[in-house]
């Protein structure tokens, strides 16, 4: 969880840095810092939620991609067959 927060914070700081560079050199007009801060909070929250959902669905996404790319994820050395008497 801490890694998600740190990564989201890094993404937000990079967003603020690029936004300031854009305003200073591209637009040549500084906008109110309040708007930049508000946008960076939105970037932080959306990156955190996206990373969190990605972490929760990591197994499901990899299984889905294995089906889409026709990659075999289970390759046993021997065939798995039950041949004994059931014990119920």
C-alpha cells in the first residue's frame, strides 16, 4: 500500500513539474497555482485508484492476456489425472 502511495505521489509531482514547465515556456502565461494544485490532486487520486485496481486484478489481467495472446500459463511436466478411489 505504501508503494502505491509513493508511486502516486511521484506521478503527481511529475505532473506539477511538467505543468509548470508548460506554463512557463509553452504558454508563457502563469495560471493560478490553485488550479494546478487541484489538478494534481485529481491526478494523485486517479493514479492511486488505477494502481490499486491494477494490483487487485493482477492475476485476472494476466489470465486475460494469456487467453488473448494464446499463451499457455499452465505447463505441467506430466498429465494431471486422478486415477484412485474417491474417499467420500
